[in-house]
């Protein structure tokens, strides 16, 4: 395409990918491609403005329906806010505030025309709705998977309640196969539903892994952006929306290829490491609990020992007293692995408060941000008084 | 988000394990949403709620356990600290006295304790609170018992 020559920083790859011979005559009229800094600044501005809209929506919600509803529909409000911002700007065929600030505008297609309404709508959906929907579906599958996994392992008492969903889901398999004659189709269906069931059950453990993949995809996109300087967002890449610079051409703008090189190196290292480990099941398992694998593996099988007995140095567990006697009845109550009362998992980076209670570093600092008091005895604490007990084998 | 999910999962397993130990509380997670729970609690003995089974709805925020779960009675209950229409519960540990060391299970226990020991000085149900504050314990008890029969025991029959 023509502008590659005009905009002196337009990379050579542009010419290669979209060599439009017919546009040679109109070459001087083309705007130069937007440079990477402008696109990134515009995106940042847009994020900021979209978050303004989101906050306004949230406040409106809170005034209209009360805090409870507002909190319950936080994600939906966020979706609404982003949608509003992009529909009102990109959707109505205008520049977004960020684009206007940076003097860039959207183009699409080989001839560099403004994107059609359909393409803009597609971009808005990619940008706002798809992440929300994906998150929604994933969380639903995850919680169902958790329920399923547990209804299988739950013994005795749990059955009457959870058997119902279990059978409801597994029921689809036999039903569909018995309904039709024993054809390959029905067998395929049965296998498909069995696979689906398996998939649902595995999803909670797969989730961190998938997230990691997603992160890698985003990083790969960023790397490509640094190299070719076309699409900063995956959603824009998918919708094929590029940017041209319409402001006054000024000084040489920097290119970010060197950053792209670094990202490429990083991705290569990650890929190499992934190949080296190769053992995907162990990855999924180890992501689940990043700490000492052997302890956790065993703890996961016979449901974890909860609660206050984890904090061994607690003379005053008044509200925890009834838990400790029940849990000590079963398997090796305090097996040397001590639990944090806040996340109910093994303590990571055990951290003591001034009152002598011990939690995970993350757990207690997060709570300390919320309210500076000990979760167990309500003694006032401060961030600075927290001591991470490194030199002790808790 | 991830932290709250992990913690709820732990609690879920713990609930499964402890069910037999504490027959007064039956805590169940929504099949499709781990942030929604319901509980069936037995009315404590020697109170007007004895013999009743009360349903509680938990809505757990994503910031849990930094933020308390929202709990309300689904079963009608005549109690000074429970809103008669909405089932909203006035309990300090669900508001400003929340501590992340509480679990859904222990919140259930706290609610049972609240049922046994109403706090008429911070009433959400003024009728009930006034009865108690004016010293009409018998009036309060008979009203509470009536509603327990009407709302919390009918399912059994
Ligand atoms: Zn912790
Ligand atoms: Zn303490």
C-alpha cells in the first residue's frame, strides 16, 4: 500500500503484505500510518475515559438501586460503561477521545477507508462483550466443575443434595443414546457429552493454565505490534482496524522494535521451558498450589484440615474453639503443615502480627489494607508491625 | 477474585466434611455459582424458633473474605434483628465487625446464636423490638412461635 513510502517510518512489511498496485496514483494523498507511541497513548487515554464512564455508571447504579445491587452487578456495569464509551465514539463513526488527543483515526481494508459500521460494531463486541462473556462462561463452568468433582468424592451426607445435579448432568448421556436407535450418531453424542463432562470437571484445574495461555497470546500480540506497528489490541487485530496519523507531520517518532525483540526473546524462553517440562498434567497440578507440592498433593485428597488449629500460638481462639475439637477428631489434625485462617490453605510466607497470630503474608496485608486489626483477636495492627517469619520453620 | 474462589472451594470441602458433625446447619453451594449459597438452620432449642427450619441465602462478594457475605433469611421470621419483609439481618459481624477469619459455616452459627439472643436495641423489626423492650417477653415469644409454625414448619407437614 502506498502510505508505506510516504510515512517514512511505515515499515517494509506493510508493502509486502498489501501491495496494492492500483493505488500508486493516489499515493501522495495518503496519510502516514500512526506511530506506535501515538496508538499506545490513545489506548491509554481511552482506557481512562472508559473507566470514567464506568465509574459514572456505577455511581448511578448505586444511587438508583443501592450498594448491594451495584456490587452484585459490578461486571455488568463495567460492560455497560465500556460499551457506552465505545458505541458513542467509535460506534457513531467518530474518533474516540484518546484518538482525537493523538491525532490518529481508524482505517480498515486495503484502501485505507474509514471502517464500515459493521466492522466497527465487530470491534466493539470484541473489545467489550467477548471478554465479559468468556469470563462469565468460564466461571460458570468452573463452579459447576467444582460441584461435580465434589459430588463424586462426597460420601454419605452430601449425596442427597448433590446427587441431584450430578445425575442431572450425567443423565444427558444415557438419555440421548437410548432415545435414538444405537447409531453411530448417538454413540458420538454420548461420547461428546462424556467428554463435555470430563472437560467441565477438569476446567477448575485447567483455568490457571488457560489464563496463562491467554497472557501469552496478549504478549505475542504486543510483540507483533512492536514489530509491525499496526494493531495494539487483539480486538483491533481481529476486526482489522488500523490507524493513520492525521495531524501535522513532525519530528521523527521512535519505533519500538527493540522492545519487540526483547518480548520475542522472553516468549521463546517461555516456550522452550514449556517444551522442556512438557508434562502438562503436572503443570495443571502445580499451578493449583504453588507451594510445596508433596504436602498439598496429599492434603488435597483427604479434604484439608481447616481453621484455627493452624495458628498454633493462639491462646484466645474464642470463636474458633468449636471448630478445633471437631477437626481434630479426624486424620492427623496438625500434621506439621499449618493452615492460614484467612485463605484456609497452607501458609505462604508466614507473617506474624504483634499479637502473635500468624497468617500468609498476602492474606494479612490485604486485610490490613481493609482494616488494621487482627482478624482473630481484633488487636490493632499496622503494616509496619507485620513480621514475615522467614527464619523459622512454621 | 481468584482468592475468593479458592477460599470458597476450601470452605465447600470443609462443609462437606463437617456436615455430620453439626446437624443443625446444612450449607449448600449453588450448583452453577460458587458465590451463591443457601443454608438451612434449625431454630435453637428453648427458643420460640425451636422446631423450625430456616432458610438463609448467602451472596458472597468477589472481595470475600475481605468483605463479608450478604446473608438474609428466605424464611419469614419474627425477630427483632431481622427485617420482616426482606429478611435482612442486623448483625455486627456481617457489617463493620466482619473479620476474614469467619467462614460461611461460622456465620451460620452466629446467626443461630442471634436467634437465641435477640438484640432489641438495634431492631430491624420494630414490632418485635418494641415487644421485647417493653418487657413483653411472652408476647414476643408467642408471635415468634406463631410465625415459626406458619413459615418454618409448614414444609415438613
Ligand atoms: Zn492465607
Ligand atoms: Zn491476633
